[in-house]
C-alpha cells in the first residue's frame, strides 16, 4: 500500500460498527445502550461496495475503512473474514486502508500476529488515557493488559488517542506528557462527550474551567521547553486560519459529507455518534442522501 494513502485528503470514509460489546466499562462511554448483536458479513460487504461505488462516482481515489465497536477486536474473526474478502477484490484505481480504534487489551496472540503481518494495510489505533493511574481509573484497571510497545513500534506514525474525563482532568498535563515520553509521535487528546463536567464519577464537585486553565498552562510550559515535541491538537490549532474567517477553515468533521456509518442492524448513518440516538427511535433513521 502506497504511503500516500495515509496522507490522502480527498477520501471517502466508512465506519463499520461490528459489535456493541466491549470488555471494558469506561466511565465516560457514550454508548449507553449495548447488546450482543454483531454485524452480518453480508451487511459489511454491502457497505464496503457502496462506499467504493460512491468513491468512483464522485471521482475520489481513496477509501478509509474504519472498524468500530464496542471493542472491535471482540469480533476479530469477523474483521478477519471481511478483510480477507476485501483484499481479494479488485477496486480499480481506488486505494484504501483499513483501520480500527481499540482499547488494546485483546491485542495478543493470534490477533497481534495477524495485525503485525498485515500492518501495511491495516492500522490499529490505540486509545490510552495517559498515565497508568488515569487509564486504570477511567478504563477498568486495564493499563497493564496493553502491549503499548507493540502499537508504538508497529505503527509509529499513528499515535494514540487520549480521552480526559472529569475524574482525570487534574492530571491532563501529566497524561499528555507521559504519552509523549512513552515515545508516541502523535497524541490526539479530545474530551469525553455527553457527560457532566461539574463533578467526577463519584459526585465530587469540579471547577473544570479553572482546572483546565491550569493544565493547559502546564502543557504550554512543557511545549515551550521541548520545542521538538509535536503539541496535541487542542493546542496546535491553526489560529491564523480561524481568525481569518469561516471561509478559510476546512470542515474538520466528515459526518454527512465524506463519512457514512453502517450499523449491525443495517442502518446507514452520517457517523457513529448518530447510532446511539437511533437506538431509542421508534423507527430507524433514514440513510444520508
């Protein structure tokens, strides 16, 4: 797979929700309604074919295929079957790459071996919430169950995804700095969605504005002292483009434009964040046009 696939701008993205099941119980998880349902292979194939057809019609030459959960590697055999079918097909001039965001706790043994052997066409992005204390507080005491070096060394440009929550906000800077020092070249840090930032998971009040201000000050000091370290995106924003006006800022979210999310029950939604809302509707949400 050509390296240019990783940096393609014009693309079509498909998010395939393989399963709602997860082996962790993260305190900030936005997926409140979970079942044991899994996506049938036929639905995954339909979704992938539709995405390549859309890419061809719109003259887009790169397709990004995201395997989503729950924890996607709970459905490893399903991933393997879909990918081996995908790789056996002819897709014309359209390049593509498979990707999965994982908590990393299941990536051992045969899953690890399969990922290593296919690292040129399948990228596993690790979610890791900073220091061991932060990870264990937010994500079911799972830090020691992750082979961090495997992710860092196998996909050195992929980086890691960190999710601060009210309970770990006071350690935001420590967590980010820990991931930098662990050796990840890229660290993506974005806050948990749909939670109460006025208190932590135990009901302890939190002045999150003051805490965030202090943590960002600490991060700014770290980056000034370490100019070779690439800052997290919430600090490394293109403020010049933002100040210049809306017309000069590229839309960052692909929902409703480049992205489609297919769910285990066959819905086609603008992105995976719509799936939770669709579960409480009387009738399925309509596919995006």
